[in-house]
C-alpha cells in the first residue's frame, strides 16, 4: 500500500478476529517507528505499555469500560505521558546535542550553538516543565504575558498548558503507531473512554504519569468491527486557503 492507501485503510476497528494472532515483534517495531514522531522540544515525554498477557489484557479491557475493541484485542498498547521525566530527558537530549554539534557543525559555530542548547535544555526546559501546585505555572503565564507586550512570546506555559503540550506530542506518536500498524495490515482503535485511575493502578503507574490513549491492536474481522462508511465533514468546511 502507498501512503494514501494506508491512510484510507486505517479505520477505528472495534472488534478483532480471534483466529488471527498478531506478531508481538512487529507491534514492537511499530512502536519504535512511533518514536520518530515529531514532538515538542524533542523531550519525548512518553512511555508505551505493550500488553500481551491474557490476565492483564482482561483487566485493561475492563478499565476501558468493557469496550469490544479492547475485549477482543489480542494485544493492547497504552500510551502514557511522562511529564515527570522532564529533567532526565532534557539532560539526555542536551548531552546528545553537544556531541551532535561537535560532529556536524562548523568549528567556528560550535561554541555558540552548544551554549544555546545549554540554555534551552539546561535552563528553559526545567523552568517550563517545573510544577508546584499550579503556582509556578501561574508565575510563568504572568511573566509570558508581560513579555508579550513588548515582543512575540509563547503564552501557553501554565502547568495545564504544558500538560496539553505533552499530550499533543504523545498523540502524534500514537498516530504514527497506528499508521505503521496499518502498513503491516494490522488494525487499531484509539480509546479514551476509560477509567484512568483504575488503569494507572493496573499498570503500576506513578502519580506523575498520565494515560494518553489506549490502543487495542488486532486484525479486523471482515467489516464486523467497522461501524459503516467513514464519516467526515465536507473538506470545504474545514479548508481555508489564504
Ligand atoms: C483521542 C481519541 C479517542 C477515541 N476514543 C474512542 C473510544 O473511547 N471508543 C471508541 O469506540 N472510539 C474512540 N475513538 C475512535 C473515533 O471514534 C474514530 O477515530 C472516529 O469515529 C473516526 O473514525 P475512523 O478512525 O474509522 O476514521 C477515539 C479516537 C480518538 C482520536
């Protein structure tokens, strides 16, 4: 399939063929491809739980309110947002980027570029991701609004804004995963209809982790798991050429 065909093939499949197992290694490979998704500041604040054990599959499916997509899926992937990893990842990216610049930038530009990265990942990222009961976010928001009086400035810096930032990036990874799965001839269905507290408990997730999406995986059973024709609002209603 070419990309057009893959995107047309991918549907929210809500019932899977029990007779058709899927290859765990292929699913894992699709998750590796998912990490190639663009993501905010390359912070990669995501984690993927690839569930294959029958008991845990049953528990996750209960936590997804018993939706058929989950209860018939031979494997399930849970996409989790890990804002609590911001320090660790900022440090990792900074160390990588220092060497990256040494390997790939002209000699005379290296010192300045490394200094910029140190400022970005060493100071700015820890500042924008830091949390303290919403208070730090309020302070950042106030500061950003004052700066924006004098020059263009990113305003979405509250703790809740940063939550959206992290979830957006994780959702892009989830979409990349679903496209990669479709390319293998495998089906998926993104789910947010779930009990996040119970699911977090089932996966032993710490307080700082958040469920982004649950994605049951399998192979469609003819058209049984597909709810009819695809519905999209007319393209002209959402496309503005300016
Ligand atoms: C973030 C998100 C959450 C979703 N949650 C559910 C869900 O809980 N249950 C469900 O049956 N479908 C869920 N869906 C699937 C959508 O209903 C589906 O993608 C949409 O109807 C379009 O159909 P298509 O994917 O076949 O094009 C979700 C999709 C997204 C992107």
